[in-house]
C-alpha cells in the first residue's frame, strides 16, 4: 500500500492525503493488511474487561420486583424481604458477578424499599432522584481527576429503570405519574405491569392503552427501543408498540408436557412465564438484555449523563465559548472562578469581621449594663444593711437602757427592803427593853 501511495506526481500524493469527499482518488490495496481484525480486537478486549449493567427497580412493596429479577437472570439473588413499615423511601443496592459462557457481567440491582407505603407520598421520588444524581456526580468527579482510572472504575450509573405498575386495570396513580415525570430526564424508563395475571386479558389490553394515553398526555418520556439500526429496527419498532410490558415472575419450575418450565400454579390453571401468549416476559428479556443492553448503556452516557454534566459545569461557570463566540479557555475560566471565589471569600471574611465587631460591642454593652445593675444592687444591699444595722444598734441601746433602769430599780428596792428590816429590828429591841424595865406592862 505504501508503494501505491508514493507513486505518481506530487499532485497525486496530495490528492491521496486529502479527506474523503474532497476530490481525492481511491487507492486500492495491493494485499491483505490486517486492520479488518479491529472489531475482533475490540470484542476480545471488551470480553476480557467484562461489562457492567445497573437496573433500578421502582415500584410499591409487594409487586414482585425481586422475583422478576430472579426470573430475568435465572439466578436466586440474596436479599432481605421488605416490609410496609418503612418511615421513608430507602434505596438498597446489591452488586453481583454473573458469568455466561465466557462473558462476565457485573450486575447491580437497586430496589426502592418502602416506596408508596407512606401516608404522605408527596416527596417519595426525591430519594430516587438524589441517588441517581449521586451516581452521576461520582462519575463526574472521577472524570475531573488529574489521574483518572476510568477503565477500572466501577460505573454505578443507572442504565435502566424498570417501573412497576400495579395491575389495577383502571389508570395510573398520581404517584406513578409524578415519579416518572421527575425521572424521565435522568434515566431510561421502561414501564411494566407487574403481576399481570391478576387481571383478565381484555382488561389488560384496555389498561395498556390507558397507560400509554396518560403517559403521552402528561408528557412522560419513556425509553423507546432504537430503530436506527437496520438489523434490529423491525423488532424494536414492533416491541415499542407493546409497551408497557405485562410481565409475570416466578422461580418455580413445573413440568408441563415433557418439559420443565417456569410457571405459576393456580387452582384454575397454570400460567407459563415464558409463554408469550400468557405474558410479555420473553419480550422484556429479549429487549432489555439480548438486543438493547448496549444501547441502554450508551443512552445513559451520551444523553442523561451528558445533560447532568453540562448543567453541572455550567453551574460552575464553564462554557464552550465566550461572549465573542471564541473558544473558551479552561485556564481563564479557572482564574476567573478562582478570583470570584477569593472575592466572595474576602467579602464573607469582611462581613464576618464586622459581625464579630458588632457582636463584641453588643456584648460589651450587655456586660456594662450588667455591671451597672450589679453596682446598683450592691448599693441597695449596702444601704439596706446599714439601715438594718442602725435599727439593731438602736434596739440594743434601748434594751441596754431598760436593763440599766431595771438594775437601778432593783438596787433601790433592795435598799428599801434592808432599811425596813433594820427599822423593824430596832423597834422590837426597844419594846423588849421597856418590858424588862417595867414589869407591869406584862400584865396589861
């Protein structure tokens, strides 16, 4: 090929390196080169690295989400049964390593525990949106790292959302419409009617038409199987008309005829899971796993994740072009955002400093007021103490005066008593003496 390319005039050589569609000539190969093995190389590399696929199962408790996953992948996945007593919606994620032939698949199943069990269901969709955004954010942070390891990074972004609809046969619940409307721009939604054997075939047909009509009238964008590839355009176009799929799940195998088949046994008969006349389980499995799994992965990356990434970078101030329609420099954007951040930081620091000074002044005023009140209280207590002390001193003085007066009266009384006793004794002695001197006084 090199000899053919270098032969001829310089004009011919220039024509050879021109792009196709610009008048260049076609140079035939002189022999086999080998770049036709590139698809094989890509397949071998992909098989050696393995694949990942993440499914989000959204639906009320008791609609058979776990059973359907077990039936889809012909595996008994371990998991705890959910109850109807959850205070809020919780997302439970489990990752499994599956092997089929020589192809490895890292399957992640995320289930919404407690969805639709609360009395107030207004915010039931928020934990689901936050979980999906968290996976996008984790992948974006890995992309923005200086040393990226995307080839070994476990991609946890949701590739398919199986939305389980209760087989009421009437219409969609407001919770279903609100949740699907909030999620249709973030994930590939595939609506399915769970436990479709609970309603009759005629009711099921009307129910499908009713669901499709409500989704269209409310502007809910569900995932459409791609029809741009000619090899799958016909079957995908046919399957798009069957949405939503009416499915039945069962891991129990029953002998029907000469074969063991997954089925559900009822008193009135047997429902075969893999019989397309009974349900759409086979259609779902074919569309989800065998035909469109890679398209679901690609749509997640090129549509939903790119939308999240674009909005996130625009919030950070990054743009493709400046106001003059010139390429936007990443360094200039970084410097501008850095200066803006430093300006905001300085402004906040100044506001915090002023607030701190104001708080200090207010605290000083409060302390001064408290000190003033304390001094006034001390003066009042001191004056009260002095008044009480003066009262006590006056009372003590009055008591001392009373005691002294009492002592004086007592002394005077004792003196009078002693004088009286002395006077009485002298009169008795005088009378005895007179009797002795005059004996006639005795006869009287």
